[in-house]
């Protein structure tokens, strides 16, 4: 190492000069670097790390802040102590520092505390890894001591809920011509027996008829007459066609932030709600009750986009057994020239199965892009006219988008 060469030079050069000149005083200059070398040899790098980390809130909404508190102690050695507290990329440091350098003195225990605040920028499930601590030798003669202390912390970030006016669903009949309290073929299960049929994905295990299944060597279930409120079936585009806009404010993020509060509100109103995610082939059969909200959140909060493109007609065919007369189909996507033909075909199939005019929610992130974005938005509007459905355009800047959508739904 170059600095070691300089250290030895500063030690021996004064001694050599004192011998040459006969001036003993020059030799005393070497005492300082010699002392530093002796200190470095006598004391090992810092070690014996113990740390604790506490996160104020682990359940957040986008835009929320939380405080992180860290305690660290170092028992042995002497030298610089580097603390690295790595944050997920979707968190912004708003106050304090998450990386520090402390000095451990010989013979003294080092105890430090620090805190900082972060802001959640994007929904999802994140893991803050354990603290990384490195004790470095003062002169680098020995290798550093590295340790991982404390526990990692899981933080869940949900989309910020939009307040929906309570008066939205009061009207008896709306633009679709369907009152909110119409009984439908898909709803709450009654006690009136209907038939025995083959098991379908999404059926409750409690409905399995074990005697009939054993007799016919295939899984059969008891089906009962159903009654309840309207059923709303969402089809969310999860393919890379939604990969437009920014990392934290793109079409897919806007769609999730729109969909979560809508589903929550419909469930609280007693609606049956189902969901299919195109590209992922994930689906949740229609269910009701406010407790079902957690099922949808577990799927939507960590959900990301996929490169697998799946057409709407194929998704409709896979879920056709969930569709019947009175079901309201809603497609959430980014209308573009490459997908409009398949989207139109899928909408026609939905109309044929449900006999209800589908709703297409077109996620529009282009207005924020200035004049060029306005031109793209106008083109999207023209494409929407060719789709045999009611098309609603939703943008991130529209603060009343959810309430406006609920008004159209009714």
C-alpha cells in the first residue's frame, strides 16, 4: 500500500538524516509516525457489534412518512465504524441520514443512537434489510470486521384511498339502468338446493359433496340457489401495455390506486366483486362482504406487471363460468392502437355473456406530458369511439376520478 510506504518513510527518513547530519533532534520527528504504527499494531479493528432498529409504522399509504430509530453498540477494538442502513428504492429519505461513520476509541464501549425519516413513494410490499456494520482497521493493516445486526423489517405500502361520497349509490337507477339492489344469479348462497356439478376453481371446499365425488371418481360440489346484490367483474390489464408513464406514476400504478378504493367501497355496499388480472392469470371469483377486501389487497398491493401478454377474449373465455346475466363487466386497460382490436372483440364477448354493456376504464397518463401528451390523449379518445362499450378515461391528476366512475357505474 502506498500510504504504508509513506509511513515507513516518515519513520526511517528522520533517523537516516540524524545519522548523516549528526543532529539527534531530527530523529525525534519519527516518534509520531512510529507511535501511530505501534497503535495500529496493538489494537484490532472494531468488533462485537450489537444493534437494534425500530420502524415507527410498517403499514403505510403512498406519500406517508415513517421514522426509523437505530441503536448500535461496539464492544471491542478501535477505529472507524461504518453503518450502512439500506433503503428500498421506493423510499425517499426526507430527514436525517441512514449512513454514518463513527470512531471507536480504545478501551471504551461505543454506544450511538440516530434516527431518520423516510417517505413511501410507491405501493408494494418491501423488506428493509438488517443493518450492515463494518469495523475498519485504523491503518488498514488488518482486514475489516463485517457484521449484519438487527432484524429486517417488512413494510407494506397501500395506495392512498380516495374518499367516495356516500350519496353516490343512493340513486335508484343510473346510466346503466341497473339499480344497486337488484337480485342476481350470482350472490349470497341460500339454503335452497339447486344441483350437483363438477368442481370449478374458486369453489369453497365446504361445498364438496364427498359421497358423490367418491361414487363418480371426480370432485363434485353442491350448488345452491343464490341471492344478493349485483356482481361486478373487473378485468385488470397487467401486461406491459400498461408500462407507460413514470416508475411511480405510470398507467399500472394509477390503475391499482383507482381499483383498490373502488373494490373496497363496492364490498361495503354489499356487491359481489370478482377480479381477473390479464397476463398473470390470477383471478378471484365474485365474493362479498367487507372482510373480502383483504383478499383483494393481498393480490393487488404487491402486484407488478408481466411481459406475458394475454388477450381479453382469452381471459373472458377462462372466466365465462363466472359471467351471467346481470354481471357488470369492467375492463381496466390502456387503450392503444396495438390492443384496440382484441379489446373490442373481448368487449363483444362480455356483452354476449352478461347482456350488460361493459365499461372500459382507459388509464390516461399522457396529459402530464405537455402538448405531445395532449395529442396522444386525443388519439386515444378517437380509438375509444370504435370500442362497443362505455369508455371512461381516468388520469392521475383527476382527483374526482373514483367518484365520477361510481356515478357512471350506477
